C-alpha cells in the first residue's frame, strides 16, 4: 500500500503550465503565406487534371449498358414499392372496415 511519503505517490504540481498561444501568419492564416492564392488554385487544378488523366473511363458502350442497368433497376424497384403500397393499402382499408372505422 502506497503512502504519501512513499516513492510511488504522485503529487499534483503547485504550478500548472499554461499553453502558449500560437502565432498566426498575418496573411489571414493561409497555409502557404508566401504563395499567392491564384497560384495555389492553379497548382490544385493542375494536380486534379493529372489525377483525372490517371483514371480509367468507361467506353460509350459500357456507359450506355451500365445506365440501362441502373434505369432498369429503378423501374423494378419502383414497381415493387408501388405493388406493396397497393397491397398494404387494401389490407389496411379492409382492416378499418372490419373494425368499423370509416373516413
């Protein structure tokens, strides 16, 4: 068991170190204070162009086929939802009639 005088006791320090505020650049806090904003934007756009040129783009036929798949699935899901909506509507309408609740 540790006591106040034992070597394992931890005591809070009398003075706590206060964090020093960090100095901010005069240019509004930009990451590169010596580089004009237009140059940084131009560099960013150039880097985006390089990355987009590395991408593999689908051919027109692949794009058309994938678009048809997406549109077909949208129609199927829409029909599925509309069907369930109609079925559940009939079920609840019948249930309300059985319970004697009329609108």
